[in-house]
C-alpha cells in the first residue's frame, strides 16, 4: 500500500499509522477466523 504523504501534516507519523492499521487488519482477520471455527464447532457439538 502506497500513500502520498507529501501534502500531509508534518507532525503526522505515517509509518506508525500504517503499522497500526496493518495490525488492526491482522487482528480482524484472526478474529473472524476464530469466530468461524467457534461457530462450526457449536454447529457440530451442540446440535
């Protein structure tokens, strides 16, 4: 992902922002996978 930071605010830490956003996306993907596995397990073991 490439962002043009040439016209951004000089105090904005774009590298940290991108790292935080990437971490958020990774957390979201893992959370969705865990929830899918949990729901599949509930389907097989609770029904």
